[in-house]
């Protein structure tokens, strides 16, 4: 089943994602507080507040620019290492030709490009207890669902991301502040991975409305 979003709908979807992540601020801080410094929700909420402002204040004629502005707003408002990492999720479409619609193929290209950017920037691999543990399985799920509708593909992506979050509980941390806890981080999920699962879940929920 073919299914696509217009530029305007793509913008609405990312505003919906932003609202969902802003609402998750306290939960994300609580998770980060168990093995990190407890600020992840603040950074993410700050980033997505800037995204909402930018997307509401501008008009768009391509899907590419909606994603680019989303990433750039996060980069500039969040700052630091996590600003670079989480903004990269939305900056993977820079090599694509101008898109007037978002379909499963173009969303997959943007997310695969974002994942590669995240890996170059952060050097984390699967199993390092980072957002990559949710993001990589989500991208692979999109890639396996090229013949599905955007909605079905996103459902499988968010379920794969949630499964990835559960797996982060089993790993000791190797990056960020949590790595200083070594094995004491075992049993606790990664905050950034949780954020990734919420982003994909919100995209799915937008399409299910
Ligand atoms: P900080 O670690 O500076 O306090 P945040 O709390 O906002 O930043 O973000 C922490 C999250 O960032 C972690 O839960 C993890 O998912 C992600 N992260 C940390 N280092 C890396 C990395 N090298 N690659 C990918 N993601 C990372
Ligand atoms: Mg933190």
C-alpha cells in the first residue's frame, strides 16, 4: 500500500513528535538520573521546544527542509555532545533531491542517513548502551518494510526501538557519563534509547490518528 505525507503533514508530524517529547521531559530525566546526570529530559525538551518554534514560524516547500530545520533547531538549542547526536537523527537527508512528499522510501533514507551520522559523531556501536541500540533496529525495521505502508513500517520501527531499549538494560555503559559506573549500569535502560523509541512511537501515533 502506497501512502505519503505532504510537506505540511510532515511538518505537523514533527510538531506532534516535539509535543510528545516535551511531555516526556520528567520521565526522561528520571531515567537519566539513575545512571547519568539526570538532565536528558531537559535537553530533549529544550531541543523540541526550539523545533516547534522554528516549524511554526516558517513555511516549507520541501520535506527535506522540514527535517533539516528540525535537526538544526535541536543542534543550536541543545548544545553539547547530545545536541550533536540527537540533531543528527534529522539531518540524514542532506544528499537527497528535493522531496515534495514523505513516503516509506524517503523516510528510510533520511533515518538511515541520520544513523550513519550519529555513528560517525558518537562512535557508539550496537550494545554500547546508547540511543544507537534503539535507533539501529528501528532503521533496519524500516528497511525491511519497504513494501508496507508508512504506518505499518513505523509500527514495526517503534516496536523494534522499544525492544532495543529493553536490551540496553543488559549492557554496561561504554559512552557518556554512565560509563564511569561500569557494571552498576546493568539493569537500567538507557535514557537516549528511550527518547528514540518515543520519537518513532510518536511518528506512528501521528499516522494512526
Ligand atoms: P549528557 O550525557 O551530556 O548528560 P544527555 O543526558 O542529554 O547528555 O544524553 C545522554 C544520552 O546520550 C545517553 O542516554 C545515550 O543514549 C546518548 N549518548 C551518549 N553518548 C553517546 C554516543 N557516543 N553515541 C550515541 N549516543 C550517545
Ligand atoms: Mg545526561
